[in-house]
C-alpha cells in the first residue's frame, strides 16, 4: 500500500480506483493525507475494490456506497457538478455465466 500511495503522489493523482484489494468488510480510513474507502468480502481476503482520494478529493466526498466486494461508488462535489466515481472488479471469462449475470445485474441496479 505504501508503494501505491507514493505513486499516487508522484503522479499527482486526486482519485485512484483499485481492484483486488483483498481487504475484508467495508470501511473508510485516512493515512498520510490519503483517504481510502473500500468494500470487500465478509471473511475471505480476495476480490475487493477501493477508491483512494487525496486530501482535496476527500473533502469533496458527498457520500459513498460499498455495494459489494466487486462494486463501490463515491459521489464528489466538483466545481460545477456532482461526479460519481464507480470502481468495479468485473468477473473474468473463466467465471460462470451465473456469476457474470449477477454482477451485471447488480452493476445495473447501482445506477
């Protein structure tokens, strides 16, 4: 994580989406002027998504929603509009049709 945070600062990114975070449950934490919102499985350390926000972007967060271990959204107040950031971890070709259908149904319901 420290390497990701360093690269985020080096590239001057305000918002960075992550997949395969492998963190459990959902939450929000702040470290080194970076806020991390994340959503993962209840017990197992696989899959998971997150959004990293620098200090300025973190102050712009109106709300966020950890949908499940594959989908998380954040709404930010921009200068002239609200912006919704969606980070997903989509199923791969090797996943079953049922897993893919469930994911895309949940993604559709997110909006």
